[in-house]
C-alpha cells in the first residue's frame, strides 16, 4: 500500500528523487606529509626523476568546502597562512582537480571551492597536493559519484605526484614518480615539529640543482629502506629516527644554507632526528613526545632559526569528508 505522506510528490518531485539531489555543501580534509625516506634516481626522458619515496601522512590539514553554483563556473576562495601566495586561476591544483572530476564524470555543474590552508605553502609538505585530494573527495560526495579510492587516485595522479598519497594516507612507499603506492605496516606514533622558512623553494629548482650535484642520480635500491620498514613495523620511533633519509637535502641545503642553523639548533634541543621534508625548505624534527614537540616548537621560533613552526603527529588517515 502507498504511504500517503512519503509517496506524495513535493513540488512534482517524489521523496526518493529528493534523496538523489546534491547536498547543500560538502567539506573534505586532506593531510600534508613528511617523507621518511626519499631516494632519487637519474633524470628520465620525460624530465622527471624516478623515486623511492616513503611517505607518512601527518595531522596538518587542508580543508575544502564545495558548494554548488547555478552557473557552470569554478570559483576559488582561500583563507589561512600564506593564502596571498596561492594563485586562484586555472593553474591552481584545486581548479585542475575540479576539471579532472568533470572530465571523469561528465558532470558540468559549476562549484564554489573554498580552501582553508593548514599546510605551509611551498614547504615540501604537499599542501597543493592535499588541496587537490580534498577537492576530489569533496566533489565525489557533492556530485554523488561514488568513485572508489582507486579511481580517485587514478584521476589525481596526473595532477601531481603527491596527490594519490594524500588520498591514501597512513604510511606508504611509492615507486616510479612516487605514485605507485603500497601501504606499509606502521605500529608507531610519531611526534613531529615542522620548522618553516620564510621563503619557499621551488621543487623544480631543487631537482635541477640535484642534477648538477649528482648528474647520474642515485642507484635506486629498495633494500636500502629495509631498516626503516622494520623499525616502522616494530613501532620503534628511535629506530625510525636512525633510518630517515632524503637525497634532496644536498641540493636544498646548497640553495638555502641557513637551513643548517635550524638543523643544528633542533639537534641541540634533543631532537631524535632532523631532516628536510620533501624538496624543502621545511625542516622536519622528530621528537619523543607531545610535550617535547611543544618545547621544540617554541624554542626554535624563539631562537629565530625559522619563521614559524607547527606541531603535528602521524600517521593519520587520507582525505575524507568531514
Ligand atoms: O610533481 P610536481 O609538479 O610538484 O613537480 C615539479 C617539478 O619538479 C617537475 O616539473 C620536475 O621538474 C621536478 N620533478 C622531478 N622528478 C620528480 C618530481 C618532480 O624532476 N619525481
């Protein structure tokens, strides 16, 4: 028998059709990352370097709110630290992610995308990639596309090598350009301080300097990460600290020698380990606990060896709808 309330059309639309309508807005968050190990091979014919890249997602978040528009435009707004350095046109990874979702789904609707920045701009923590990841997840929900994580990772990969990892989250190793991901068993909980430099470094410039300093690149051998993988599996923070590695430190420190001072200071303050995050110039400091992290953050800023510093722990999950 028909239900007189639930089966009566509302404005010509049945309740079941109403359920298919998009929500009024969707907010999604995606994490930044630190590279526990970044090994760089020689430049290939496409102008890229093959990598073995061990990522950990850390609790520094980009947040995107997607709201439908009545026209077909994609309009970005941004707030948060470094917002004025974020380009708002077609080059922005958020716009490019929205266009990629339109192409993949056939949806042509316009959308407002509001970015709340938490990950430092141009800092080597994949803030732009996190924006793209959050956009893919938000539009998947807003447009009710029900694409799987694997499909979103496939759509996100051409946008930037770190986009799939921001969707994936946790601790993982990436091969190739860093986007063929395998989850790693990580039983630890890691407290990080990220020391930010006032001026960013361009990833392309850091790789170009790498080519000058190490023309053939390094031979890529995953067995070099074995000690790291075993320490992660044991949840042995000290063991992880001993096995952190980043081949981009050489070019990045060469281009920004002031970073040595940040590293020395962090070591003097009892850091378990200090290394460059990604292509830099953010310095990642691994510490023993949450109190040590707060002390380290305040002391590094006080000493004037960084512009500001963030505390975060990892691993955290990949991009999700809030
Ligand atoms: O991935 P993303 O667009 O951030 O890379 C910026 C630039 O860094 C690339 O255009 C390339 O010059 C360089 N790069 C590279 N090898 C990689 C990743 C980036 O040479 N694996």
